[in-house]
């Protein structure tokens, strides 16, 4: 880490007060502001279930071109109207200085930095400068790649620009594997942020981690179990008609059911939440093991072909002994019982020899 400023930095409370010590702060709203009526209806329904903070994307950073890219500046008056109707705080994603300038004209209450933007130091620098002097809360999502440095670098840029109302949003990471979840959560990384910079609140974004509406509830339980300071959830009055992130949005009514059955009963549910979390993490590790094993078997096939061309037999005693010694050292480094590594390797090696025999 470059500077000590981050350790001396003391975040002010983002929203004045938390609802309670056990209930994380809930930010909710549609992935995108699509129309005036969609914004107003969603905001009213969310307000009715007790949500105080409204999100809606206006400039949508799409991974591929040719998709709905948001309504742009014309949607800002809809958010302002939602604030006037409901008294909620309103916020949107900014990715460029010109987005900041537009939102400031409408006196927006908070902004967040999207995952893709967090990865770009130029954009972060520009946004941090454009927001100088406003004092509005800035929530910084993790970058898509699992790099603590890129995320921390973005946070430091905001702090060095003089911002004090800062929070993080964990929205999961692209770890480049086939996976059940849209983005893999890395709980260890947010735990480390909590140890490093305990004064910065951390939010969980179950929507972009899960990618599916039916998985929002377990991740809300996890937010409780891991004592996240808040959650940011995508909620749309008619999810089936959503122009972006249709599969993961839930109605305000569904959100209230999730909140009733999880968030308001923290003690009764935290164990289930924690267990679910640990199982998810274990499933992710198992999937990575499977992927590696399948890559290894394909490589073994190639090696078999090369050996056949060279007239070398699949099993080579010297190579086998060398491998056993090397693995014993690795077992030591990674603190795995040597016997476990030996027996696993024997099974893998036998499979490999039989692949090459063919
Ligand atoms: C969003 O919040 O709608 C969004 C685009 O999220 P992310 O930056 O996490 O992909
Ligand atoms: Mn979204």
C-alpha cells in the first residue's frame, strides 16, 4: 500500500444513522431507470416496505456493444421526482466526469462506482476530482478481477482527493471459470479490507453475485452472518420486463419477504447463513479442482501422443520418483499432509498412465 493516509482516514457515517445495529442498511432499486413510471412506481413500492435509499442506473456500462445503455441524463428528473414523492435518498452510477457533472445539477444524494470503472485509474482520478467539494457518499464496487490492489488503489485515489464519505460494495469477481454464480464472492478479501480499513463500511451486492432472483435471499442471510454494513439489491416493479439484468431483479414485495424472513431475524438465521456461505465456497473450490483435473487429463493425452511418436513408454520410473519428491515439498509448503498428497497423486497418476496407454 502506497500511503498511510488510508489508515488515518476516518469515514463519517454515510447516512447519518443506521436503522439498527443488527440490520444492514438497505439500498434498493432497479438495475436501470427505464421510464418515468417504472422509476416512480418502483420507488413508491420500495418506500412502502421501509427502504430509505434508492438506486437506479442511468448510464449502463455494458460488457458487449449493441445492448440497452441506459436512458442517460433524461432519467435524472425521474429520480428527483421519486425523491420528492417518497423522501428517499437517490443515487446512480457514475463512470465519467461528465456523469458527475450531470448528477450534481440534480443534487443527487450519493453515487457509486461500477466494477468496470474501478479498474480504470484514469476514470477514478477524473471522477474523484469532479466530486471534490460535494461531500456526497461514494460507494466503490470491487473491480471484476480479483485484485485487492486495484480496489485499494481506487479507494486511495478518492481519499487523496479529500473524500471522506466512502464505502465499498462487494459484487463478486470474475475468476474466469464456469460457475454457478454470476460473479464469485471472495469473502476472505472483504474480511481483509475490514482488518485493514475497519472505518470504511462494506456493502454486499447479492444481485450481481447471484445473477438469479432465487438466490438473493441466501446472500442476504450471508450479509447478516458476516456483519456487512449494508446491502445493495436490484429491485424492479416488473422484473420480467426489465431491460437489463432481468434474471436477478426481484419485486419490492419479494424483497420485503426476503427482509422479513432473514434480515429481521439475525440471530435465528445467522447459522444457516454461515453454513450456506461455507458450502458455497466449498462448491466453488470443488469446481476449480474439477476444472484443473480435466485440464490435466487433456494435457496427459497430448503428452501420450508425443511419447508415442518418440517411442517412449507412458510410465517412467525416474520421472515418477522425481514427481513424488517434488509433491512432498509442495505438501510441506501448503501445509497438506504428505500422505494425502501421495494417495491423491497415485490415483491421478494411474489415470494418467491409462490415458497414455490408449
Ligand atoms: C449495476 O449495479 O447495475 C452494475 C452495472 O453493476 P456492476 O458494476 O457490479 O457490474
Ligand atoms: Mn445491474
